[in-house]
C-alpha cells in the first residue's frame, strides 16, 4: 500500500466539528520568499484592517 501525508487547515486540533474560531486563509509553501513578497503580504494585511480578533 502506498500512503502519502496530508495537511489539514482548520481552527481546532481535535478533529471535531464543534470547534469555535475563525479561519481566513491558509497556504503551504516551500523555500524562502523574497523580502518584496513578505512586504507585499504585510501591506495587504494592513490594508485589510486585520486585527486578529
């Protein structure tokens, strides 16, 4: 049997459907982004008025 791993993006770690929280977006990347890419992401977060609450 050939098995491969998986990535689950969510708000709780117990695999239940009773979790409370907010999930906006998720992404998996590899490598190291350029500083310009990091700055663009940060500027986008600021422009969206994200408060983390």
